[in-house]
C-alpha cells in the first residue's frame, strides 16, 4: 500500500508520496523532502498523537521521505498521512500486510489524536481521482466535501485510531456519488421555468424601490444574460441598495458550475462543514481600499483573490471611481479571458475568474452632476478626471450603462416578477447554447443573433453615429439577444435592438462635456 498526500499550490497542486523507513540507531525522527516549517512540526504532533491514541511509537530511528523531493511541501495537511505511514510500516515489520493499492490521506492532527479539517480537500481528491486513485481518508469535517468527487470512496475519520483501522477495513469507505444529487440545494429554493433561485430575502423586495424602473430593468437583464453593468447617479437614489440585493436575482449554480466554485472556496478556507457545495452564485463586494494582490490573488501560497472568489458570480464595486487605478485596469484581461494567472518562485497557477462586473458610482466627485434638485459644485476638469478612473477599455467591456438619476415615476417590479423574466431567458439560453449570452463567441453571435431588417439598420446607424467599437457592436448583439429571449422572440426585432443600444449609450445619457464615453 502506498500512502499519498497533497501539496497545494494555488488552484492546482501535486500528489506527494509519503514513505517511512525504520532502521537501527538512536531513536529519532528524520524528515526529508523539502518540507516547510508546518510540515517539519508534524513530527512532534504525530509522535504525541500516536501515543495518546493508544499506539506504541517505534523505538527505531524513523526516516520519513516526502517525494518528489524537489517539490516544496507546505501546510499541516500531511500530519495524518505521516502518522499512518509510520504506523503501517511498524505493523509491516511485525508481519502485517496492507495490499498494494494507493490511498490519499489528508488531515491535521491534534496532540490527543483527534483530526482537524484542512483546506483544499476538493482539489486534492479531484487530483487523486484523475490519477486513478480510488480511496481517500479525510477528517470527518471534510467528509461531505470529499464526497462530491465522482468515483472516489471516502472515509471520514474523527481520530487517528479510526483512520488507522480504515487501512485494513475496506467496508468503512463510502461511495461519494451518493451525495451528489440536489441535496445541496438550499432549503426554500424557488423554481421558475426549470430555473432555481435562492430563497427570497425576508426583509427586502424590489417592489419597495420606487421610481427606478430603468435600474431594475438593467439589473434584470444583467442577471438574465450575465452582462456587466455600471449604474451612476446622485447619492441616495438606490443604486447601491439594488446592486447589493443582486444575489436575489441570480439563479442557483448548476453542479458543474458549483464544483469549480467550491474548489476555490475550499482552497481559500471559506467552506463551512454544513456547506459541502456552493450552490448560490458568489457575490463579492470588496472595499475601495482593496489592494491589487487582494483583488487578483497572490501571496505566499498564491491564494485566490476577489475576482476568483467571484467566479461564476458577481463582483460588485461600490463607489467604483474610488478604487485604485491599477486595480480597475487589472480587471480588463480577466473579464475577457475568464481566468487569472499568478506566479511565485518560478511556479505559476491559473485560477478561474469568470465573473460578472457590477459598478455603482456617483456622476461626479460631489455626486450631484445633472441633478434637478441640487447644484453640482465640481468643475468640468474635476468631472473629467473623475471619469477617467473608469478607463475607456474597461468601460467598453460594460454593456449596461444605467443612469439612475433618470428614474421614471412608473410602478416598480417585484422580486418574483424580475425572477420570472430572468428564468425565461436563462431557460432559453441553456437549451439553445448551454451558456449565458454574454459568453457567445463571434461565430455563435452570427448563428444565434439573427436580426430583422429594421434591427440591422438601427444597429448600423447607431454604431456609425455613436462610434461603437467592434466590441461594442458585439455587446449590443448579445444584449439584444437577451432582451429577445426574455420576450420569447426567435428573431431580434427593432424594439429589442433599440433597448440594447439605449443601454449601451445610456438612456437619457450624461453629457459630461468632454466627449462620448
């Protein structure tokens, strides 16, 4: 039997073979294999845990090897694997036999022999399954998380003694696939047109938002098609409130989407024992003082940043113009590629970062540019410099530009009404192309975004008049496809295109006095 553990590095990692040799000499424990401080400390934790679990620690000189030797081993997740390797080698020297299968073992030991949960279990178990390993032993607190990986038999141990006995008892392992069905669906989830939504917030309904029908329509389209959105308006108009409740409009993740999100949250240590799978679409709202490393990820262990924690969900930047320029410009590449590459010490890792960007901001530094009720005190120069923080290339990637100050006096939408429209559009997209409209490729745009003659003429005229870039034209086509899906139309008509173009150039647009943005 070969005992393996896992050395994480960013989103990926590598399996590590744990070998033990007992030899004559002065009793001691030697550890080789480029281990960091936490792994080296496992020698003392392991020795105490073995004795306090009722086992005898070998009296010989113990050599522990972690291979491959050139790979740096980090973290306390090696404790259990090292302890089991020592105990099994001791039993082998006394005539015991454990077979020749490989087994993944992860867990941190307490001195009394109890097991503590560790990060990155899903990444470890997934990697092991891809390498053909069929069994794994993890702390009981990580059991449900490990069970979400297909084709892996899992045993959740609470103590070192339970884990050691599992080595010789194949009957204690559970088939992880039994927990995969929608048991992870949050209680009270609402199903509309085959699309599931999380339970509605008990203390909020979008019906309470008055005179902002255009804002709610924009957020509905953003949730339906996955489009990026920016809302600008004076203080207190409701833009932040509505965007903070955007999670109420996001459909629950599919199992495939949930697995990648769960893996990221497992690496970050953000999973709770009762939440083995993240089914709610992530929603992250970092502070304006967030650093470049905090947003894109990095650090000693290449931890995920906010854009990766927003994968398959939304990243909300409140007071967007107050973020550092370097942070805002960094968002441009992940918005296109859906991933971010982090490098450290000659190694690199690629995190998924397929997020939806939401920005709320004031129209000027004082907040009252264009207001009918209050006077703006900002100079034209200060307004221009304020908007330059949201660079043209970043803004060009945002299809929905919502002027919240131009709210209408019409009645609002309820949360259920908004969800119904979103569900209709999402159901159509899943059936037609299996993904949101915002992810349509140029070839798919030509195939699925079929325009009427009037809609084509309107798009061509608007593109020429407003100087739309090729990316802007594609954005209008994707957005109009979402509007048509919500209306139940196969062909995009003039009305759908008119609404898409209006959102692109901002309905009731803001003339900032320094050119079109």
